[in-house]
């Protein structure tokens, strides 16, 4: 009888850990990824990645950057500061890029054109410029005011055109 009780307690403990880990990782019932989930945001901010993106200026014989247009709105910080940050990430295969820029958080809508330079990680060498090419890619954009009280993020597939 004691052996069965230990087995049941052990199994219940393992099950509890599995359930807890699933909840912490957001893997609960009905957590299958939606085809297009709503972007996470707080009151006072929104952001939208415009499509398509376009290849930027040619450098040394190829395009290393891509122009991504983002529309955003964010409210000022509690102290009235209208400064904020705008970050845009682009990924296409092994090529990735990231840019951080200033955002104006005054409660009005703004349009920003961000030039994201592509890099590829080279073993033993580190990141090196690498071209984006026309085709499918993924973009992520984040806007936040100075005190973090207004925040919005969107991840979206994009098409890069020449």
C-alpha cells in the first residue's frame, strides 16, 4: 500500500510540474498560435509595419539595407516627456538587421522610414554586412515612450521588393 501511495504522489508531483511549466511557457489549452495574433501593447501606443519593404541604397555592388516603413503612435511619459524609442528588426534566412531610432511620443500618429542594414554571423569572424534580397522576410517593430508606460510591438511577415 505504501509503494502505491508513493507512486501516486510522485506522479502527481511530476504532473504538477508539467502543468506549471506549460502555464509559464504559455502552452495552456487553446494556446496554439493564431494565424495573425494581435500585437502586444499597452494603452497609449500602437504600431504597424507597412508592406512591402524595399531594398535600400546600393553599397559596394549590392544592397545591404532594406527600407521598412512603420506607422506608430505613443503617448508622452507621466512627466510630459515626448521622447521615445523605435526599434525595427528584419530577418531573412541567415541575414538579420536591427535599427534603433528616436520616436516622438506626443499622442499623435507618425510615419518613420527605417533603413535596416543586413548582417550575417560568420564563425570565428563575427558579424559581417550581408545583402537582403527581394523575397519573403520577417519584421518586428517596437515603440515605447520614455518611462515605458506606453508600449506597442508588432511582428509580421513582409515582402522585400527591389
